[in-house]
C-alpha cells in the first residue's frame, strides 16, 4: 500500500502536490481539535477513571496507543482547552491585523 501511495505521488504536478499537502495539514488540524475536545469531555466526566486508568495521560498512552510524548501533550491540552484554537481557526489561518 505504501508503495502505491509513493508511486501515485510521483505522478502529481508540483501544484497538485502542494494542494494535497495543504489539505492534509488542514484535516490534521481539524482532527487534533476534535481529539482535544473529546479528551476534555472525557476528563470532565472522569470516563478514564471508570475505565480503570489512573489518569488521562495513562488512558491516552495505554488505551489509545499514543506515544508518551503525545499522551503528555494531549493530557496537557485538555487542562487548558481555552488556549487551544477552535477547529475553524486551526483549519484556516486568520489574517494578521
């Protein structure tokens, strides 16, 4: 499968490659915003505790399979969701004023 992806990329024009890359970045930002929102709600409801995990960090690492670094970052984001941009701000950069 990975060879198919790499082969198909070689057939793209530069403009198509750049457009796809920008689209992937936007989708990743949206997915990250949804992940943070879901983790914040899980933390609010203490779902991870009822599932038998001592912390949201441990839940992210063990149940979701995130790396230790990703788990730490994810558990810190939920602690201050107001500081995390909304999915609409993540996907589209706002012009500087």
